[in-house]
């Protein structure tokens, strides 16, 4: 969402709550770069393949060889003995406003923020427990949150070039959603 605001696809970022017990009052989350997330999924697929191969080998020649089906998922509740779950994250938290500041610095543009009431059930801080992914997948998030902003800066430059080429033929930015309490930072 921050990137969409930075490239003018949305007029502002809606921040749900600025009164949490966090340094700046906004929610702290374990943000990771999309490439780290993709690499975590590839590591899970590699584990899945190893588990399938091990199951087939354990059955031996002429043994009960099912299709060697196993499952790996990123979250949720375990429903079977072959289901393995991992939290993909950095284990580090950044507040919403820290992410906004990083994006602004990387893109060189302001990211308007509208503060709305907290959403029911939202926690002040949510971080991934990364030990299992590190041990079983040999995977860790390696990119800092500034890397995502720099990527957005490149996207912004491309969007600006396209806008200059096509002018008003591009669709208008999305409208702000209704918020119960709105003040712009």
C-alpha cells in the first residue's frame, strides 16, 4: 500500500490506529521484501521435494509407494503429520510510520497518511518467529526495508515516464476509503 501511494495509485495511506503502546503509536509489523518472501517459498518447495524423495526412498522397491505426498505451508493450523509450517519474516519489527519514512526517503516523494481508528483485533506488535525457517529451510530474510523503497523509487521513475508518454489516458488514482476518523499527517 505504501508503494501504491508513493507512485500515486492511491491518494493516501490509511493507518489504522496511532495510539498503540509503540514508539510512534502505530502498529509494529515484521515487514519483509517481496524477494525474500519469494526465496522463502522456493526454500519451502526444496524441502517439500526432499520430503517427497525421502518418503519414496523409505518405501523401498515394491513397498507401499503412495505418491509421496507431503505438504508445506506458510501458516495456519496443522491438520496432518506431513504438514510443515514456517513463519517467513525477519523477526524484526518496524512501525507503519517507519515504513512510510523509509519509502519517502527512498522515493524522494511525500507519502500522505490518513489516520483512522484501530481495527478490532489488531495487536500493537506482530513479529515472525523465524528460528524454524532458519533451521529447517536454511532461509533468512536478507534485505532491509530500504531495499523495498529503492525498488519503489525505480518503479516511480518508470510510472512518471509512462505518464509523460500517455498523459491523461491513464486511469485516475483510487479514491480514499471511508474512514471513521481522519486526520492527515
